[in-house]
C-alpha cells in the first residue's frame, strides 16, 4: 500500500515559490534604495511570481486531466475484460448443463 505522507510536487513548488517571493521582498525592503524603486521591484517580483504560479496551475491541470483520461481508459479496458470473462463463463456453464442434461 502506498504511503501518502509526503508532500506533492505542486505543494513543494508552491512552497518554494512562496519562499522565493518572501525572500525577494525582504531583500528589496532591506536594500538601500528609494521607496518608489522598492515598490516597483516588489511589484515586478509579485507579477513574475503570479505568472509562474499560473503556469504551474496550468501544467498541473493538464497533468490531472491526462491522468484522469488514462484512468478512464484503464477502467474501460478492465470492464470490457471482465464482461468478456463473465460471458465466457456463462457460455461454458450453459454448455456443461446441456452436456449433463443429455446424459
């Protein structure tokens, strides 16, 4: 059975990006420069981080859709195999009954 105690790749990436943004904001705030320039840099960092998060969300959505699609295909294949096995079992049972009724 799988151990699901680890963090997902998405949550690790989100934590990394959040930490990077926080570190960048802290560095900008502590750097000796005018307030307007600091605000512009923070705004730029926030905009880039927002774009990165949107890209990450899009990639995660695509991956989830792909995995769900594969799962559906697998379920369809297994359902078909089970139906075929049940039909074969019914046919075999029917033939066996017919053979026993002739005796």
